[in-house]
């Protein structure tokens, strides 16, 4: 059983639901880190994990998961053919890029996706306030900021237009709120405390194992919402875009096409 922080499981629970409703096939996760989505999926997916590093910001190294191919590369220059993967996933990646690189990143993600592209990240002023509030907690305790949080603050969070910039003119796009601000703040503060953080680690690990069971992703996502006291509703810390590519390869429009915005049912 691989340890999973509760914040990590909270992030991937919604994605696990989306993938449980998608025919299994080839899946590319860009920005996976050492753990990634593999620990939340049942058998049947052929997963390629791609990142510039798999050391999870210098934490305890994670051995490569069985059946997952790792490719060291940047999202700005993916070494894959056009439409090579049935599904492409990039979760909490764009906020770690300089703003000038985000358009190129989303276009690369869209280029290698055949049937579905799922991109999610913290977005907007409410999420920025949550990050600044968490940073204040660390500073008050005299603790160094986690590297991921320092990158959020240094680059500034993406906007919805950044999330959708790679979509093509005839793509179908659905926006799903993920992790209410209150739930995100509660979990990240738990994880900054030693004893409570350990309990959060145990909870995240157990729930991650349960998500893998057939028929359980949506149920576990609901349980996590209950546990954290923050359902997937607005104001949300993260937005997830589900992009269904067109059959024809069209030139990027330079602007997002927003077809549907969904309020989570869980």
C-alpha cells in the first residue's frame, strides 16, 4: 500500500470518477510526479507517466509502479505522436509553469490526446487567497514553505482562459469544480500539523485503495467530501476541464470554447 496524502486523494478522487466513466485504453499523465493517478485506477489502463522529475520535490523516493512506463520530458515538448493516447491527464501542473509557457503546454496536451483530455488546476482569486492563507500558517509556525506552494505564489495561479487555451474550435468542453475552498483549506492545514497530518496520511492512503475498487470511485469521492466538510462546489479551489477533441485536426483558435459548466453532484 503506497502512502497517499489526503490532499492528494482529494485531488484525484474526481479524476478517478471521470476515468471510471471512460473506456479503458492508453493514458498519458503529464506532471505525474512519483505517484500520480496510477494508485487510484483499477487494472486495465496502459499508463505512461511523464514529468521532468519523479522525486516529488525531494520527498522519499517512490519506486516505479508496476505496469507504468515513465518518460522524463517537459510538457512544453512532449516526445509523443499526435493523438497517440486515448486519454491525456494533467492535474495541478499549469500553476507550476511560468504564465508565458501555459499556452504552449495546453496545446501540447491537446495535440497528443485522441479521445479525451482532462486538465485541472487551482484557478482564480479565491484559490490565490487560500494559498496565501496557508503560507501565513507556515510562516507563523516558523516552517519553510513547501516547494509546491512557493511555486504557486511565485508564478501566480492560472485563469480559466489558461486552462482552456489549447482547446480547438469544435472541441466539446465541460468545466467541473473540484474541492471547495473550505475543504481544501481544512485538509492542507491538517497536513501542516504533525499528529493530525499523520491521520490525514492514513485516511488518504486507505481511501485511495478503496477508489480502485469497481463501482467505488463516485462513492469514495462523496465520502471524502463528507470527511473534509467541503463538497465539490463553488467557490472551488480547482477547476477541471474535460475536453473531447474533434475528429478533424483544426488550428487552435487562440481562445477557449466553453460549452458546458457543470455543478458537481457529489
